[in-house]
């Protein structure tokens, strides 16, 4: 009975509908919401940190430990995507990679299979999700427990903060090779930009990853270097060598829905794009994305009567209640200011084609997917002067100083003048990858050991790795 109750609570804590209701109720009370998030995480941590999954895995995988099969498995973890698919950020990346890997399976000696951790911490094949993603003829697909063999590779491109690392540790002892993707470490280096609950969860997640992973793959050279530097600054996090690789993301937007006729808001926004210069921002509304500073800069233009539009595409995120209220009640709303929280891929593509420039105002990023999406459609880029944007866009973007809204307004004004003269940097020649090319670059790291660098601790722990993580 106790285990049944625990399972019910676990399922409730990760239920998207329950989470949505809680967020709606707590939204007007940000301080209370922060406390509830912390309590929620600590409860999840307690419930998910038991060793039941470990015990199960040891018992039920025993008969397949030493199987020597020529056809090995490349297991792609999509645990967070299974719970909630918001079609943006990391989940857009997971979709892009997974679709290409599954479509090209088998890859060499590896057959690709999607997997996920269920509410009890056991790993299952994501057969139902795969069937839907590939638009296969429906049959009674069963999300059965995984059968991992020695020599199989487990790769997690997703970010599931309550991951059952004990399960992976048990499978690792039986020959499973484990690799995690790290999209950024902003939660470690700029914790003030996130709620306390996320800081706690991300710190625990990193510790879990470092305890079991055989290698990591980052989404940029910048993040790979940052991870290595962070490990050197925190030597206790990893006591044995860690290969670190990276790959770049794809630029072509994979739309999972057929293009539909524009809705009223879409028609209004696209008409505004055609009538006046339009600055486009793409990404979840979060403090680190720089929306507040961008809005303040645009207000400088609107106060003097300048016809300049700001279009924001992105859902409301954490710690943005005040900004969201400001956007919804702004006097320029639907005049020069437009905010769509649930724009379709087809509308986003049209905005990339018809806007004047993309504004990448983030204070910190792991990659900056909108930059290469903008370049794919030939949209000029105005980007904050931070290292990752230079890695992604190089000389093909106009950079503004990482200072204040007044300086940003001056930079936008300067870019408008350069654009009018035909001298603004153009993104059209900017190098980028398609998702097919991105996936091939990733496979070179995963299957051919094409590592960028290796973290070497000062004193390498000679203890057997499997024993140290058990």
C-alpha cells in the first residue's frame, strides 16, 4: 500500500495538467510560488531517490548481461519530452536529433531506440511516442522495460532534472556506455537568474551526471570549455577523466503540424511587419533572455513617435509575472508591440522571412538556436556581445554592448542607419547546419570518439568506476 501511494504521488508530481493548474493558481503570488517550487523539488528528490529502480534493474537485467550481439542499441533518452512537449528550446533540439536518428536507423552496428524513465525510475522503450513521431501505422505498441546489452550506448540529449541515476549506475555495471548532453551551465554560473528550486535541481542533476556518465557532449565549443573550466574549479565533482565533445544545432525548423491558414493575430502581426521596421525576439520569457531591457529600449523609440515594431514569440517563463503583466497591458500592445505565446512553426517561419532583424538579447546562452534559424531564412541579426553568439554568428551579426537599455537603443538606431545604407552585417553567408548535418556531427562524437578535450583531475582516482557509482 505504501509503495502504491508513493507511485501515485510520483505520477501526480509530474502530471502536466496538475503542474499547469498549480502554475496558474500560484502565478499571482511569485514569492509563494518560489517556496512551493522548492518544496515540490525536495519532495520529488525524496520520492525519486529510493533504490527500488536499482534493485529491479539488477534482478531483471541479470540474464542479458553478457549477450554478445552484433546489432547493438543506441538508446536516446527523451524522459522530459515524454512528460511535456513545448516545441521550443531543448525540446526542439531533442525533436530534431531524434527524428533524424530514428529515420536513419540502423546506424552502422547500432539500432536507434527512444527510451524514457517512468515515474518509478525504471527505463522503458518509448515505442508509443516513436510510433506517433514517425507517423507509423498504429498497432498495440507496448512501452516495455528496456533490455540493455553490453556495448549499447545510452545518450541523453534531454534535460530531466529528476533523473533516476541509480538505474543508470546499475546498467553501467553491466556494460552500458553512458553519455549525457549538456546544453549550458547557466544554472551553476548565473544562479541568480533562476528560481531557487531550479538552482537546487540543476546542481543535483550535474552531480548525478558526473557520477555516472562516461563522457559528455555539449551544444557548443563555448559550453564545452565552460564545463571543463567549472570542473577544474570544482575538482570534487569528478575524480576521473571525462572526455568532452561538442556539436552545433540544426537551423531548419521541423514543423510537426501542417501549415494552416493564419489566425487573426497572425494576420495583424504580418501586416505590421510589412508596414514598419520590425524587431523579432524568439524564446521563452525569462530574466536571462533580456526582454525587459529590450522593451525599455523600444519604449525610447515609441516615446518620440517612431514607427518601430517589437514582436516577441515565446511562452511566459519563471520570475516574469511583472513583465508579462506589463506586456499584456502595454499601451503599444497590438500597435507596435506584439506578443504571441503559442505561435505555430509556420508563423515563426513567416516572421523570420518578413521581419527586419532578429534581436538576440540574452545575457547568457548555451547556443542560441534563433540565430541560426534567422540565418537560414536570411534575417539580419542584432546580438548581445557575449562569447557564444560570436561562436555561432561570427562576423555575420551586429553586436551591441552588454550594458543597459539606453545603449541598446543607440545600437538599434545605429543598425537601422547601417541597414538603410545597405551596410548592416548580413546573415545570409553565415555557416549553419541542417538537422541532418547536426546529427551527423553528433554521431562522429558518439560513435567515433571525436572529442574536443578531456578533463583530467589533478589526482586520478584509480578506483573502478562502476564500483564508485554503485
